[in-house]
């Protein structure tokens, strides 16, 4: 079950301040409020429960180490956690590429994608992240929360302290920008693999 708010009596900003001061209870509460969402996001990217658990632990360790750099007025705490999670997933795949030994079988089971398919999906994912990085910070937050965090428009609006209409407008502009950037990239020949 995913909790999106702190226990009664403590706002998320208050929890963050208490966690910065080293209060273990506040750290634990922040963790419990966000761990399910971050784990689910990572699991969808790596498709391995043990790896997802390990990377989720790394996300919260990194967040704890960098908590002093998080500014409450900037972007939602969960969006900040998603960015850390994305970086951990990217690092995971980089390490996989550098040192993975693959056992070869005479036949690949039908239930596993072919290596060429994996490369194509990985390339599309990398391009999508590159395109998202070219959006405004507000647009990035909306896209990450809506499509990576799988939050409803209402939940995104609540998280970002915006109206549902404003979130819809940001999402529409972000998707239009991504579409335009992708068309420009393909026209230049950079995105020919993803057609």
C-alpha cells in the first residue's frame, strides 16, 4: 500500500526538517511514505525483485546523504526521489554493460526478448529520458509523476500544489514538446533506430 502523506500532525516539510536534524523517526516516516512508489518504479525498469530492492535501498541512502541539498521550495520530495531512482537505474544498466557475463544457450526461450529487442527498447528509453531532460522543470515533474510514477492527474496536482487544469496544460505542452523534439531528431537522422 502506498502512502502519499505523512502521519497526522506532521507535514512533509516538517518531516524533512526533522530528518535533516537526524531524527530517526522522521527518517523512517519519510521512507515509509515513499518506498512503495520508488520500489514499483524501479521494478518496472529492471524486472528483478532483488535488484529492485537493492536499488531502492540505494535511493534512500543517497537521499539521506543528500537531504541537506534538497530545497523544500523547489520541487516535490517524491519527484526528487524519482530523479535519484532514475540515476540508480541508469548506473545499474551501465554496470551491467561493463561487466556482465552472459551464459549462451543454443536456443533462447520464447518468454525472453531477443537481444536486439532489448537494445531497441534500451535505446528508446535513453532517447525518451534525453527528450524529457529538455523540458522545463515543471514539465519534467509532471511527466515523471504521471508516467513514471503512474500518478493520477489529481494526485500530481496535489503533489505539485497546482490545479488539475494547470497539470493538464503542463502535460499537454510537455508531450507536444517531446513529439516536436522527436520529429526534429528523426528528421536529422539521429532517431532512425526508433522508427
